[in-house]
């Protein structure tokens, strides 16, 4: 996926949303890394891989929730 060209205002909004997302997902990322370091190399694929993918989907859902919430607050002035 290529990076879209943003106005300065849109870039500022993207940076702000990133900060919000990092705050909300930091603990989830820590749990993912704890899972990885607890497993030997031979167990990184399979069940561990699928557990990580599930958590990645949860992070994506939180990011989408943040975007929707911020737009409902009127945090963006551009097109949806």
C-alpha cells in the first residue's frame, strides 16, 4: 500500500491519531512480544503465529474505533 499525499492538516491529524493508537495499543504490543520471547524458535509458527494475527486484528479494530470516535467528535474537517 502506497502512502497517500496528505495536506499539512491531514498529516497533523494522522500524527495525532497515531499517538492515540499507540497509547491504546502499547499494552497489547507488550503482550505480543512477551508471547514471542517466551516461545522457542520451533514454536514461532503455527499456534503462536495465529495468536499474534488475532492480536493484530484487535489492534486494527482499536485503530478503526479511534478514527471513528475522533471523526464523531469533529476532529477532522476533510472528507470522510
